[in-house]
C-alpha cells in the first residue's frame, strides 16, 4: 500500500503522474490519496499533521510525503523506516515529527539517490515515487546510506500553532489533546476558548476546542468557520492558558 | 469493490483515512470514489441521488455512504443488503430510497455495532469503514441484528425537488424521467420548462428538461448554469404540470 | 492499468461512474486519475497536453481520454494502439497528437461501436469505459474496423499556443522545449520572456520560460501567477522570437 500526502492539490497532471509511476512499477499495490492539500510550502506544520494522522492509522506500506518548497535546491531526499512503515520525502522537516517520535531501535533514516534523469521541478514523480516503489518491492534502496541527522531533529513533540484549516474552517493545532487538561485552552483575541466534547454541546456561533479524530486540539465554532470568526491561519501561534 | 459516496469534499485528510482503513483490512479490493460532494448535511436528497446512480450501475461489493449531520448523536448505524450489494451508512434516510425500492425478499437491514474506540466525530472512518471491510471479507457482521424499521421507510419513490446541482449548474431532481410524460414539466417562476432530448436540440440560453444519464429529470440551460439562471438550489420544490 | 484523462472535474458522480464500470469489469486492474481538469471543451489543446504527459510516462495499459464537446452528435468514437498502449476517446483531435507522433508500423486506429443502451450525454461511462475494459481484457474490440483518417491527422507536432494553465498560474504551451534554442522565447505584450533553468534562478515577480517536467515550454513567474500577470489563457497564440 502506498499513501500519498502532498500539497499538490487535485488540479493538474501532478498527482496523476506520481501515481502512474507507482502503479507501473508496483501493479498490485493499492495507492491511497491521504490528502493533497497539506499546508502548502510549510513542511513543518505539514509534518505535525502527518504525524498525527499516521499515529492514528498505524499504516503499513510506504507513505510518499511531498511538501517541498526547496525542490531543485540542494536539500536532501530521505527515506525513514519507522515502526514497520516507510516514509519517503524531502529532508526539510516534513518527516521529523514522525521520526522523532519513534524509539531509536525502531527507526532508520536513509538518504536517497537522485536519478540521473530526474527533472529539476518534479521530484515527487522523479525521486520520491521511484524510491517508494523500490522500497515497496525490495524493502531497501540501492546505494542507501544511513544518516543520524535530519532537519527538525530537535523539534518538540507538540507545537502550539495552527497547522491546518480544513474545508469547514475548523482549526487544527499541533498540540496533542492528551497533553492538555480540559481546564486549559487557548486565548484568542482576549477571549478564552474552553473545551467541549463535540459540536452538539455548544450553542451555534460559540467557539470551543475539542479532541479531534486524530487526537489533536482542534478549535471549532458550531455552524460556522472558526478560522474566519477567530481570524486564524496556518502558522499562527496559540498559547494555551490555565482557566480559573 | 468498495464504492464511496460522501459529502466530505476532496479537501482534508477525511476521505483518505476512510480509504486507508479499507485498504489496510482488504488489500486486494478496489476502492472507487463515487462522489464526495453529495448534498452536504442533506441525507434525504442525497439518498435519492444515490439510489438513481446505484440503479443504473447495479454494482456489486460494498457501498459506503456517509452524509451524516447527526454524527455523534444517538442515530443508529445500519447496513443493508439489497440485490446482492451491501450498503453501509447512518440511519437517517440516506439509504431509505435504495432499501424501499427493493423487493422484500431481496433485502435485509441490520444495525451496526459502534466500536469501543470510535471517535465522536468521524464515524466514516471508525464505524462505517470497519463494518464495510467486515462485510467485504465475511458477508456478515458480528453481533448483527436485523431490523424492520428505518428512517424514511415511508418515503415515496420519487420527490419533486432539487436533489443536486452539478459543477455545470445542471439541476437534478428526485423524479425519475420514466414516470413523466414529455408533455409535462416543471413551471419555474411562471415559465414552463419543456422537454428536449439533449443540449443540441435547444437554443443557447434556453432552459429545458431531459432524461439524464442516471434516468432522472434534469433541468439544464444550453451553455449556461440552470441553477443560476432559474435561481434553484438543493431542496427546492418543483411541482410538475401538464402542458397544453 | 487504466489512466483517466478528462475535463469532468472532481465534482459530481461522473468520474466515479466511469471508474465503477471499469472496476466492475476489470476488478484486478488499477485505475489512475491522470487529471480531470484537462482544458474544458478544447480537445485540440488537451490533445497536445496528453501527448506530452504520455511521451514522458510511456505507460502501458489503456488511457481513457474524454474531452468531448460533441457528445451525442455524430462524431465517431475511436481506439488507437500506439507503441503498446491503448487510447480510447472521441474522434475530435484529442488523440491526434499521440497517433501522429507514432511511426506508422507501431500504430493502429479503430472505430468503436456505440452500445445500444448508451445514453446521449455520458459516453465516458457508456462508450469509452466499456471499450477500454474490453481492450484491457482481450486486446481487441468486437466488430473493430481499422481507419486511416482521424480528425487532426494533419496537425503539426508543436503548436505555439497556451494549452493549459495549472493551479499555480503556470502557463503550459504546446511547444516542446527541445525544439527551441535558449536564445528564443515568446514576446508577450511587447516584453520578451527569456529562458531560465528553474524558479530559483530569477527574481520574484519576473516572468521566464523553462523546460517543464513533461518537456514543454512553460511560462512562469517566480512567486506569482504567470497567467494573471501576463493575461494569458488556454488557446492564446504565443509566437516565439529570436532574441539579440
């Protein structure tokens, strides 16, 4: 199984070419679009989002992750084996929250070669997809070289920031809800946002936070867009405070 | 084969997680996205649309249908075997047009258990996908319990309402064209809308109705958006009248 | 493997029904969405785009291509075997750039029958998908009839026009970059657009052209939309000139 996580969007021939490369080399493997609107050009926020999804799903197979503003530059391409699943992507922090969370004995990080024929602008198709196919077929990469350092190796397990705004305007943070008591919450524009179990528990138009389906603190407004109502976007800081 | 029919949209990690659960449990089954812009939060209209698509396709396998404004509330989750195909979804009317249309001997309706670990907000991933996988693998659900009542059991076979507006602005109704003579049609804003075979048969800018590719009465305007030109949206009533 | 290339968009139950037909008849074949926002109603421009993608991918299997403003009219449906891959679509020029580029000994063009039950408005589902499934299973079509003429048989190998604008506003042309020296480029609004290797080589806000990942001349603006900044859209002519 391949799982794709990118900021390519659904427009254009980009996702399709990545999938065509995978399906040509691995005709019997399924290919799942995890999402293609990961935070664009923001590998750090995207990395915390991917880690939360993966933590819940515990997938096998190979995850192809591409949020890569530095494509064509000197940044390395890496593959990481974490708890029995492979992750392939740029070395720009996108995979760091996943790698960091694993115990040292259960992870291995490799640098990937750049194929001769690779274009300068489309490493998803030319670098990451071929590497993912090779890992799916053989469980290893020719000329693989293990590394002990990667971008984001020193990042914390949680970040108190907006990491994603979904199609409903719900605001996902990089803070795992299990680390936060219900008596805490963010203060936004001077207003404390308290916890609720779910939408039905608050009045329409009221902002609240809840533990979302991938275990993160998510800020929502019943029947409205929290992002719009609270003026929040990806990258904004959200300091959490203790309420009375 | 799994067929997905939801109002999740293509944004966000929602459809992807449902598919990851299915592919993990049933690696050799194909997963088809039937559509993800079913009428949002409108299980009734979505149900008539799904029934028309399914009636045409006569698919095998398992259809996972999720249009579920009551997620997290007490509404039941059900599975229905209809003419050799399984349907899984909330008991809010979404599956009623399909179940009602089947002869009693060829249908069976079950309630689904809610797994202990299920989140409050994402039953597509936590309730419906696991049940669909179990049905695909075993043709039955552990602890299944047959029921004789479901929401929408008394609904008619056709509804004279807008059930969907597509990307071109074409207006799909819940009325099967085979039940309507060509001498009838809707009156909208005092204007009768007459039948045509296809777009090429009417002048640009003219509204008409035709039997669409899934057998429903569809209202269109040649080279324009019928929804915009006629001011129609999902849920609007469309009484049909006999013309001269 | 099936590869889908259409202008259907991701909305509505259209792509999903095509895939359901394919998956029902060929359960073990993978189905890849190459793109669904091909230039709408413009089979000529779409054809040059498809040819460039296919030239790069060299896929096997069956490509189902549908950009078909004449659906329901008398235009023929065709299948073309080109270099070991099948292409199915309307005979309106969409497949011409691919067929024309193949050497005569490695291509074969057939007309497709229209199934009795086919709807007037949805040949993607009712004509092209069934033919694609038959080709995938048997490598031939019942009642196939070879033809020597097709719409666009006399078209050139390159067209100096905009053939696609992607989600970032990058402007793809129908000119293969390998045919153009770096000393040439388009003049747009009196301004010459010179070549660069990639985005990082030009200042933000500057327009340039480069060889894109499928080998075409693409016009881009670093950190902005070239289409918007230069006022370009699909179909516009782009005469290339020799600079200095």
